[in-house]
C-alpha cells in the first residue's frame, strides 16, 4: 500500500503533544500523523493515490490541466 502522495510526495511525520505536569513540560505523547490519501482515477482509467490537497487542486483547475500537473510530478502513465 502506498504511504505517500504520488504527486507531491507527502508522507507521515512525527508530532508530539506536550503535557504540563507540576510546572514542567513532559513531552510524553509522540505519534505519527499521516496524510489523507485517496484513490483518484485519471482520464486514461489508471488509479493513483493522492492526498486531498492535490485532489482539490486537480478538481479546481479541471481535468484538462492534469497533464501539466502529472509532468511536474514526473509520473509516467
């Protein structure tokens, strides 16, 4: 399963929640945030996994500009 966006390359990243205990901060809760990846069907009926930010960008600009976006991401289809 793909864990990164095929267009922008967004992957998971580490974040931490700081909890204040007795006037000191104790960073005890460290976890990973993952991108919201969705399946997207291209006009040539191929499917790729992209993040929702890239999906919104494609839908807003229209499918006629999708070749330009895919060339910037260097995806061969």
